């Protein structure tokens, strides 16, 4: 115990004086230096790894940018065989699948989180919470397998034909269907990001002070009003964090999406048909690809990171604005 | 079932080879006198190490052949084959000086364009490499249509139209006409194809192009099969499904109602669902044949003059020939010197080169009763078709041109 106190006590300013005054405290100063060296050293390693990784990605994507230019973002034809690298179908697919996942998962997830904290009987709360955490730990390839073996045939046989029927063959759901589709990928992603949203929102909701909830109830607010006006707004920081994290996972999910999306590079208006995402396309086509194609895949991964970073930034912006609004 | 069988077969081969090694000299003397160069045991001196990388089509063959050969040559160390794909295999052998790869595996022989793609300055000429056929396989067409049993008759024109998006229904008149006995549903056809660079796609599109040449309006496959990013998906309809590797295509067909797709023949044997619905394809003689080992061998036999520039063996004009077939190849440097083998000096390079050509020669041949199993016997156990005798001879003819740094022969 005493040693532990000794190591933290001397400040950086005090160290030189100690060294000059006598040998007795020198070992302490040395351990202090070692402490700072370790701290800075490990932090430096972390920074170097991150920077080196990003530089590697960007460096490897240079030939692609030289070859394809902005066409990599705006081009609609992905045909490596004829050296045509239009990334728009891949970018659109990435955004579409993530959007479907969030549109479906956010309302379900937040409602479920509120229910777990405030509506479900307390003896069910813990098992339910553990169950949600368990789902979050299931490897994505398992979700992909269920998607391929169970959901794809259902989508081909029932879900998509039904959608076409009830919407009057609306263009978003039209065409010949194989089951493998943007919609199926979005649905699988919904299932995958739900546990993340539920678990993190639940933690945030649980931290909303009880006095506030009771206060609202005591002034005559109904339970529904309290949940809507007090509990959810009170937990918005955590909920926004949960949604941002879910968005990042949905945008970058690779194997499960690659398994169910059909790997089709056509820019189709129909969500009922196959498509592809940046991550899925990288996984499906980098084997034996030429150097130029691989460079283009690197460039796409840079685009994907930019998209994910923008989503994070947007989340922070929203949070910042919401917090400012709350203070006024 | 099948896997177990394969594993058992491998074990037998290895055990057999080990036994032969123990009983070595006596057998060797007999075999040498009979003029058979493939002895039950093999020696290369001094000890050497080689490695190969490339085509995944050839991977099952390499994975069983390498331990079997290592068991019969105590001086040989052959590193595990890396199934990185044909394109990478070619790049690795071109840059052998830095990758340390001694042979590259590819399903379509390397050409000048492939060298240019992988090299910026001081590039080697294509004549500096030799390319050896080491395996033969077929591409089967399988479908998943409820109520439609195996043996549906299809031809290249119909397949081209399905993959072009011209024929969209299973009960299209073109398909009905060839299959009066089948009850075909009015369902939409879902074509399945490869998302990755693939020799299987090459062989399939090569067949479509060659076999539809005489057709006029529809049913023409206008896209030349190329070697890199060999995919067809840029040309296929938007409702098609793309999947990675033969295994991915196989499971997509098995899971998608009303689908059709092409996979390497051994994958059809491995998948019960696929094996239950295999199309008979019209060959060059106009006869419909389902893929069989015999049919693939019969087709290959019709193309005796195969080499690394004329290698297509699709659409053979033989009664029993199955028309969608292809070889898989090994690419090696003709000159086995220190820089091409990534070794310390030319002496080591010669030993490495000798082991390399001896291994590939053994791999490309069938054994005899006195020699025990050789590479092509192992290939047969793995679901490949043994190379025809004339192609085995071609492999030897090609391999003897590989030389050491002083232009000396290696076998």
C-alpha cells in the first residue's frame, strides 16, 4: 500500500528537486518516470497503429483514385472485367441496407428498452436483460446462416410476393425475386443491431433519476406521458450513442450481408432484388482480383470509413444541439 | 460420407506410399528396368523445398498429392498449397524472386497480358515460363425447380439466353421444345453466377461463346471469356444471384427455388440436392450428355493438341463427350536459377528445380501396378478426371524443357 501512494505522490515538477536532494527518493522518481513512459508509450503505440492503418488504406487506394477518379463515387457500372469501377451501386446498397435496419430497429429497440426498465415485472427484468446481451454476442455468420437457410426461401416464397401484391407492384418491391435481396439484408441487419440498441438504451434509461419520473407522475402525468416526455428525453445521450453504434455496425457488417444480399452489382430501384454493399463486395470479390481491382476495393473501404465517420459526427452534432436545447 | 471416403482414400495413398518407401530399392530396380520413370520412391539430392499457390480448383488435388509425394521422397519438403486464386497464383510466380513460390496454379494458362498486369519494368517474356496441365475437370449445370427431375435437356443457346435475361420463365417455348416429357412450371428463372475471379466461370462462358457461334439473333454469348475477374455478372440480369466460390454457388442453387447455376463437377457429387437435378447438355455432335467422369474424359480426348495458348476443350464433337470441360495448369520458370527460385545460389536452385519438375511430372501422371498411385490416381479419388495419356505425355515433354542455371536438364 505505501509504495502505491509513493508512486503517485511526486509531481513532474517535484521530481528534479528530489533527484538533486538525495538518493533516498530517487527510486520513486524513477518508477514515476516509468509510469509516465509506459502510459505515453502505450498511447503512442495505439496512435501509431491507427495512423499506420489509415495510411495503408489510403496509400493502397491511390492507384484507384488515379484510374477512376470521382467515377468511383458517381459511376454506376461496376465491371472489373472491363476495368470499369463505378462504386455508386455499392455505396447506395450500403446506405439502403443500413437505413432499412435503423428504420426498423430504432423504434422497436427503444420501445423494448423502455419496457424492460419500466413496464416488465422486476423478476423478469434480469433474465430479459441477459438474453438481450446474449443476442448481441452471437457471431454475425450465424445470423447470415439463418438468413440464407431460413429467411431467404421465406422471402422468395411469401414475404416479397405478398409485398408486391399489397403495394400493387410498387417499384420499390417489383421484379423477379430470388429471396436474396436488399430488403432481406436490411432485415437481417435489423435483427443484428437490435440487441445493441436495446442493451445500450436500457442502460441509459435506467440512469434517468427516479425523482424525475415520480415527479412527473405526481403532477398528474400518465405513465405514457411520463415515458415519452421525461424518460426517453432524459436518456437521449445514451440512446443517440446506441443508434450511432448500431448505424456503424449496420454500415460495416460484412459476412452476414454478403451471404444474403445476392451480390448483384446492378443499380436497381427495387429493394426486393439483389444488391451489394461495399463490405460485402470486398469479401466476395477480392480473391484473385487484379492489383487495380484490389486498389479500387481499398478506395471503397476508404469511402466506407468516411461514411461511418460522418454518421458518428452527425450523431455527435445532434446530441450537442439537443443538449444545448435542454439547457435553455 | 463422401468426405470420409476421400479422407480414407488419402490415408490409403499415404500409407501405400510409405510402405513402398520402406520396400524401396527392390521395386525401384524392377520399375527402372521396365522403362517406367515413376518409381515407387523418388530421390532428389540434396534435400530441397518448394511451394505453390494459386487456383482453388486445383486445391483438393494438391492437398492430397503433396503429402503422398512427400512420403515417397524423404528429401522433399513441399509446403502446403495456398489456394489464393488463379490471378494471385500468376502474380506470385511472376514475382517468384520475392514470393518464393515455385509454381503458380491457374485454370487458364497465363498470357502476355497477365505478365503486363503484374509487372511494371524489366518484365519477363511469356516464353520464359512453361505451363503444364495437372488436372482435368468438368462444369456441371444444376437447377432447383420443384417437380423437375434430373436430366433436363439444355443447350448453349438456351443457357446464353437465360444468362442474358432473354429467357425468363422455366416454361419458355425454347425449353419446352427440348423437354416434351417434363412438366415445367411458369416460374421465373433465377440464374446464379460467381462473384469472384473464377476458372469455372471462364470454362462456362468459353463454352457459351464457342457453342453459340453459329447462332444468329438471340442465344448468342457476345462476351469474350477473359481471365481476370472472370465473372459474368456485369452482363447478367438484375434478378440473378452472385456467390463466391464453387461452394457458394452450390448452396445458392440448393437454397433458391427456380434457380440454375454452374459449378465444378466434384461439387455436384458432394451436394446431394445438386446431384439430384443435373442438366444434360448438348455436345458438338448434337447429343445431350450429363456430366460423368467418362464424358469429361471423352471430351478431353477430342482435343489432343492442347497447349498453353490453345487450351479450350469445350463443345467436343464426340457421341459420349460432355461439352463443358477444362484443364487446370501449373506455371513454372523455364530457367531455375537463384533469382527465379529465391534461393542462395544456383546449386540450391538446381536442386529446387529438380524437385519441382519431378513433383509436377509425378502429379501429372497415372501410376502403374508396380509403381503404386501417382498424382492422377489421387486426382481420380478427389473427383477429378485423370488426364488423358497424350496430355500426360505433353506434361513430360513440357517439363523436360525446364533447365538449371547452366542450361543443364533437370530430369
